[in-house]
C-alpha cells in the first residue's frame, strides 16, 4: 500500500508533508500517518482506511476533498 508523501491542507490549501516514516513491514489499514502543513503549520493525523469497504461510509477526507474542489471552481485564482 502506498501512502502519499504530501497531501493538500483543507484549512489553507497548501501542501502538507508526511512526518511519519514508513514502517519496516509496510503500511497497513489502521496505521496512523501524520502530516504538517507548509502554509499554516497545522498537523493532520490520518488513519489508513480500507477503500474497498462499506460504500455507504463517507470519509472526512472525501468530504474535505469535495469542499476544496468546490472552492477551486468558485475561485479560479
């Protein structure tokens, strides 16, 4: 399983870099991954979830991603 080195901060839209080093045995569902935003310095602690699980479940990441996409469409700058 691959975990991204960077994500987009949902607070400010800047890049957040991964703080957590990959485990020797590799990433597994349930592992916690920490990121630090380069813009606002917020820390994001995310838990790796099974993306093939229950389709009625909506993750916070999905909701935040949708909000960011809406903002980009409304404000193309």
